[in-house]
């Protein structure tokens, strides 16, 4: 079709299929769950780098990490700053985890100056943990 399409559920009675057509701040997104444990090893997230289109005034998106089957969530980091395209975050306090997923919320943002995410890169390491 040339235009991405997305399906959604309204929470009670129905489904819908819609094509992309602008930006909305009443939305959120969660990634798939990424497993990190293998035997005695558990994962540590050291840094997250988010690449966006150039941000305009009022652009904002909250990034959180849900760990261990969403049993823990870190404090949200805000993707913001006018004119910026590369956002670097450290000090999540995420140590010794078995799995994680990324959650984004645009509720504090702007429809005229959106945060268009180009990519999210997550770097970390493994440590033996008994």
C-alpha cells in the first residue's frame, strides 16, 4: 500500500485497522521481551542510546525499562531537548536481570513537534550471578 498500517483493540468490544496519519500524544509502545539470563549469568544494562529526528520545541517522550517479566520498572528517562537527535542515558540501576523490554510514552509530548524514534541501542554486559 505504501503506507504502514496498524491494528488495535479498543479495550472492550472491537478491533480496527488504520493507516499512519500524523502523530498522537495519547499513545504508548512496548517492545518484545528480550531474555538475558543463561545458566548462572544475568544481564546488566549499562547505557541506552536513542536516535530520533531533530527535536522541536515541546517534543518529549518518556522511556522506561521493565525488567524480570515486568515485575520492576525503572524511573523514566525523558527524550527531549530542542535540536537534539542523539540521546544518551546511563545510571538506570538495572542490575542482575533475567529479561527486559522497552516502554515508551508520548503523553507529555507535542503533536506538532513529535519525537520520531529512529532507533534504540542498548549496551550492557553479563555477570555470573548465583
